[in-house]
C-alpha cells in the first residue's frame, strides 16, 4: 500500500506525501506504453486520494522533475514506485505534484542550471525600463536614424530582388531552344533560326 503523511497549513493548503506503487498497474500494459501508463497511474492515484470530486485527471499538474523522473529510463522501463509531494490549495480543485525523493545527479544539475537561468532573467527584467519609459527616452535623432536604416534596407532588398529576377530569367533563357540575345530582346526582334 501507499504510505501517506499529511499536513494542513492554516486551513489554506493540504500538503501530503505519498509513495505511489506503479508496478502493478504498469505490468499488464504493452512495453511501448508503460511510462505513459505510469504517468496516468500517478494522476489516478492522486485524484482518488486528494478527493477531487469529478475525478478529472486534468486537475492534477505534474512537476517537470517528476515527469522527467518517470521518463528518465525510457518508455519501456518506468520506476516501480515513486515518492511524491501533493499540494492542494483551499479554494481550488487543482493539485500540484512534485517529486519528494532525492533527485538523481542529472536532475540536480538540470535543476541548478534552470534556477541560474531564472535568476538571470529576473535580474534582467528588473533592470529593463518599462515600454512607456522607452518611448519617452527616444529622441528625434534616433527616430531619424532608424528611418534612414529602414530606407537603406529597402534599397538593398530591391537590388537583391532585381538580381534574383535576372538570374531566374537567365535560367529560363538557357533552357529555351530559340536563342535570343539580350540586345535583340530589347529591340523586340525575334530570331527565326533554330
């Protein structure tokens, strides 16, 4: 059976730890569906034990680390049991589930890397001025420079398009049986010789 330990935090959250057995539910399933069944088993277990009224599996939100722990050994070989921590907010029916066990080494490294990235992102967002402040700071000279750059880019694009069209025209002319020189084409002459 599954082990259970629960805590009620000031009537707001229900926080419980479970050890969920996966072996029995995954055994009869074909090998190429075992981990899918393990994920579904975790959700079914928590729907039953966290008292979600309509038994909707979409109300169980699995943490990325728990998901990676389940999928870590591939689709054919999920773990036989998993220890999780489930938290249910008082006003909501949504249950958030995360891994309660020690992380394997590769997950620890991944978690620390993601935490560093999030910390950097928060620092950057704290430093950046709001969009309304940026508009006020922009001067007329900068606006003129951007307009000039846009005009130059448009000119370059038209030149490139002209070159592309000329190359395509040359390819078509190469594969025709009647050879007409560009000068004759310009004058409107047609070469009758084959």
